[in-house]
C-alpha cells in the first residue's frame, strides 16, 4: 500500500505541475510586439499606397538600405524626378544616432491628375500598410494599441484590418477600423489608442452603425496621413510630412 500511495502522490504532484503550467500559459504577457522597425527585413512586411492610384499626385516609394548605409548612418531615399508628379514619399530604415528606426516621410499634394478615370473629389493622402499576416494574429487578450513615434505635428490615422464579418457576404474587402493619432512635433511619444476608440470605416468613411471589432482575427495594420482633416490644432494642408516609427505593440492595460 505504501508503494501505491507513493505512486498516487507522484501522479498528483505531476498533475498539479501540469495544471499550474497551463494556467500560466493561458495568461499572455501584458504586451505583445507586433512590429519593430529595426531592419530592412521589417520593410518587406509593408507596402505603400497613395492617391496616385486614383488620380491624385501624392506617390510613395519603398526603400531599403545597404549594410554600408546602415553602418555609416546614411539615409536611404528615392526621389521622383518625373516632373508630372508634384509629391513623393518613402518608407526607410535609418540609424540617426539614437538607434535604428523606420521613417515614413514625403510630400502631400492636393492636385488631381487631369483625365483620371477615377471620379475623386479630394486627394492628398499617403499610407503604409502591412502585408497580410500568415493567417491572422489574435489580440483578444489586449485592449490597447501603442505606437512609439516621433512626429511633425500632423494627425495620422492608425488602421486595423480584421477578417470580413461586417460587410455583406461576397465582398472581398477586409473590415477596417480607424483612429486618429496626433503626435507632438520633434519629441518621441508613445501614443496609446484603446481598441474601443477604433471606428468601423469603409473606404475612408465612418460606418454609421454600432459594430464591434473582432480583435482575435487581425489581418494587418496601416498608418496613413491626409492633407486635410484630423483633430483641431494639428498641422494640416499640402506639404511635407515625416514620422519616425520605433515599434507598434498591443497592450493589456486592465
């Protein structure tokens, strides 16, 4: 009986250890790093877009630095020399002496290309959008998106793309949820946006309905800038823009 009790006790102890491990495993950390802009490999996760796709004249370029450029702290930019275009932008990785960060910069134009097949009433926007994740990421355990940024006083737009469960069946578009991000000029700043503050949108317009995001099925993210709109007091209008990006994380603040 003594041996039998010993086996039972050993089994019970093993079960307790397994249960304790499972409980800890089910409690995710309080923060989850989604993007870290510290290498040219990170740039491969993003693509750029602008109003030029719809007849506007704001265009974007994607650039990656060589090892020599990173080693010597040299900037990497692609400039548009075709005079038809009045604005340009780039996404780059640069070591400015205080660590390697991503830089999204350029120039916004409100002009529209003559003869465009798209009937657009406004232009002047550029954005950087992540390529779709391999499947999706689950942010259900978090309630806030945080971005470490160094801005120019403009208001930017943070977008989360989720699996389509809001639009009508058969529509190929992902659901998009957007929130404004105002970044003070010239200083590093951690912007924290509660997920509840993201509004459902369709092609840049807020959907006037009570909808709830599904954070467990996130497909991608983007950061964009418009020449017009935003929050009162933020810099607006055509002209240059520049924002440095260190990381994007999900936080659990409660």
